C-alpha cells in the first residue's frame, strides 16, 4: 500500500469539520478526534435552553456527516496532551501519530477566576448546559406557582443574565417569549408576564461587536418585549438568592433565583497544553497566536483553527470567535495541507467577513452585512434563513424548519420538559 499523509484533527466543531472536508483526497488519511460523537450547532443552543428545540435537532452525528468520505475516520476520545518531538497526540485511547496536526478544540466558559459561581449561575456551551438551564428556567416557574409570599415569588420570576453579547441577548429574548407567550395560560397563582428579565453588562452598551446604532436598536427591541438592559454594571458576587452588583459606584443586591452566565469564554485547556509543549506564550483569552498561514509559529505541520486561534495579522482586532472564522480557517488549513502535498503553496489566510447577526425574538433581530445594517423583521428573516440553512444535517434542517413554522403560528415551545437528571435542588 502506498504511503498516506496522516492528518489528525482534534475537535469536530466547525473548524474541524471544514478541515476534514477540505482533505477529501485519496493520498491523505484523516482522523478526527472528539470527546463527543456529534457536531453541535452552538448558535441554536439557546433554543434548547428555552424549550424551543430538542437537543437532537441541533446536533448531527459526526459519522453521518462523513459517511461518504472514505479517507476519514472518527474516534471518540478525550485528548490530553501532545508530544511534538515524536509527533503524537496523547489521548485516553493512547498515542495517535500524525504527519500534520490541526487543533480545533474551541473554547470554554470563563467565570473570570470565579469558578465557584459556575454551579449557581450556569452558562451555555454544550448540550448538557442547555438541558440543565432549561430545567432551571422551567423549575423557577414551577417554584413560583407553589410560593405564597409575593417577595419570594418575585425572586423566582426574576431572570438575571450576566453578559450582553449575542448569547445574552438571544437568551433574554427567548425567555421573554416563554413568559409572554408559551406559558401565558399555564399557571394559576401568578401571571408569567410578571417575569422580570434583565441583562447586565459591565461595558457601556450591549452587543459590543455591532455598531452603536444597531446596539441601540437591539436595546429598543428588547424593551418592547419587557427585557431591561443595564450597562456599566459589574457583578461582585452570586449566591442562590441572587447577585450583588456594582453600578455607579453603589453596591446593590438583585433578588433573582435564576442567574445565567453569558459573560465570557476562554480557549480550551488543550491550547495551554500545546503552548507548553511548543514552549510559546498563550495569547489573550487562553488562545494560541497563529502565523499568517494559521500554523503554530515554528511548527509548519501544526495548525490551530477556530475559537482557539488568535489571528491578528494586519488587522485592527483579532478575528472574532464565530462560526465563520472557524469554517474559513478550517477550509484554509485543509487546503494548504493538500497543496503542500502537491508541492505547491498558498497565500496567507484572509478572512471574509460575511456579517454579524443577533436574534432578539420573533420578528426581531439585528444584522450587519458589510456596510449594510438591518434591524427588526427583515433582520429576523435573514437570521432564520441563514441558521436553518447552516444546520448541517439534512434531516434536522427539515425538522427545524417545520418546528419553527409550527411554533411561529401557535406561539408554542414544544420541548419544555424538566427531566430529573437535569434538575438541581430548587435555588441551587
Ligand atoms: C451559546 C453560543 C452561541 C453562539 N452563537 C453564535 C452565532 O450566533 N454565530 C456565530 O457565528 N457563532 C456563534 N457562536 C460561536 C461559535 O459556535 C464558535 O465560534 C464555533 O463553534 C467555533 O468552532 P470551533 O471548531 O473552533 O470550536 P467548537 O465548535 O467549540 O468545537 C470544538 C470541538 O472540540 C472538541 N473538544 C474540545 N476539547 C477536546 C478534548 N480535550 N478532547 C476531545 N475533543 C475535544 C469539542 O467536543 C468540540 O466538538 C456561539 C457559541 C455559543 C457557545
């Protein structure tokens, strides 16, 4: 048998998926390593957390995605470390040798050194987080139904979201839809419309990655659906009863039995492992600084793509941690590995900014595409179209479209189950 170039890709997210697809050629043997057996469409996690979609509708088995690509295999394993001299990946299933390595392990939630807040103020990064969050949100309404004291009931009906980026805004909008539409007729001792939904953010405005005009529009659209945004507010502490915050130099306590953390991410610990093995410093946000061709400086056979890469060359700001960045870097790294095998090369990586969107709820969104800015219904249509289109698995694409259509006309949120394994004791 002739020699095949072994490419090991760590991570089956958007970066890993696109690298693998770009390497569909017979002289290459591709192995994708992931701790999960599925690819997750993270932009729709908030829909699972708020009962709009079921987990299976936003995930697709990696094996199904690559069933036709015979030069690629998927191995489900936890990757731990790297031995760069011997060119092996160290994983729970042992050592896996590579000729080229592509690290696409993504990012994880950061509590900025306050990890003790994590059990009380859950975040949203994977399916497990989303189903736990869904149980927490729905349980808060159940507890409010049992509560006779008005103050305590108010605390159960207060939802505090820390972080005014797209995830915080999307969650707030979906929570408002639950309270104002889906659950409107479900409870007897209170009106779900009395729910208080609040976004707090330490920076002067929400949606910092968007223009000021669009951020203002988003804030107006949130107010229309009873979501309050408070900017310049810093969290000092979180307990099961609520959060202590600092605003205008004053401390205050917000009684909120549901606090959701949507404030930050940091690179996967595999970034730190690679940096240590290569004896380089980690960049800001726990990321790996990459060369203009997305490789690890000094290691032309190692590439870092997606959320874990810090790419700044010639740019005012590093590339954003979004799907487009991961997909384009993955395409590039895969293509470059192939080109090199053909004895060719490629110009440095260039990012094509296709725009930025955040959905606020039914008929409400903001979108920035080049110099064009949209808000309201048209932005929402654009958002819905693009998100359904990108759902990688054909079957879920159809199911999601049908479910959305049905919910749109019926004001329903069909996946609002509280399962015992996701449930935590009330107040925790
Ligand atoms: C709630 C939420 C909403 C978002 N909304 C948007 C949006 O609207 N638009 C947008 O463009 N972007 C959005 N993003 C960001 C987007 O999802 C990421 O930029 C993108 O997924 C990055 O792709 P990636 O391949 O770098 O990492 P990921 O997609 O995170 O994939 C990393 C993979 O690596 C695997 N992995 C990690 N560590 C190990 C290990 N040690 N061993 C084995 N496997 C491992 C993981 O299981 C995972 O499958 C959102 C993210 C979140 C969390």
